[in-house]
C-alpha cells in the first residue's frame, strides 16, 4: 500500500501544481463546484416546498376535524349530553394543539425555504463572478508554451541568455500572481 499511497500523493501534487499554473482550470473547477451546489440547493428548495405543501394539506385536514368536533361538542351540549360534549371539547383541544405544532413546523419550513433561496442567489452571484474571471483569464491567457515535457526537464541546450521577452514573462508572472490572489479572494468569499 505504501507504493500506491506514494504514487497517489505524487499525482495529487502534480495535479495541484498543474492547476496552480493554469488558473483558468482552477476557475473552471470552482465553476463546476458552484454548479453542483446550485443543483443541490435547487433540489433542497423543491424538497422543502413539497414538505410545505404536505404540511398545508395536513393543517387543512386538522382544521376540518376541529370544525367537526366543535360542531359535535355544540350539538352534544344542546342535547344536554355533557359527557359527549366534554369528550368532543377535549378532542377539539387536542386537535388545536396538534394544528399549532404542524403550523410551527410549516413556519420553520418557510424559513428554511427563504434561507435556501437566499443561498441559491448567493451561489448564482458567485457563479457569475467566476464566469467573469474565466472570461478575463481567457483574454489574458499567455501564448501556448512549447512542449511542456521539454520545458520542464533541464537541458543545457535549452539555456538561453536573457532577452527582451523577460519583461513579458515578468508581466505574465504578475498577471498569474494577481489572478491567484483574486481566486483566493473569491474562495474566501465563497466560504463565508
């Protein structure tokens, strides 16, 4: 297992390195995660709305039962059947208590729906920010490098004297650094 773990760590390190060197890929990964979160939140909202509808139906059923037992209590009182009237009033009170509990559950679900809709809006805003950053990264993308296999391995034949393109490379480094900082800012903002 040690060899597999070492290979796994090596591959993870290389992948992280590659992603760091290609900020647009990191932004695309972030966009995909936000998209998945958006899908999960949409499912959660649908689930909460289904629960809300079920609770509303349950409240209507309880209200109907309360009306029935209220009428029965009234009818029994008018017929001087206090034993039945008292039992009907107890049932009515029990149903009122149950209705209040279900109402409280429904209010809680409504709060969760509101919070989840707010979260969905935040995800959509962040998604738009990331898409904007992806578009900016595509505009500022440095020209394609020569074969990465030859550029990553050291060879004395590849050594060149500094040229006037070093300023361009410095510009690219600063752009990457600024993009990394902006990406980190977005990540921190997303975690809040």
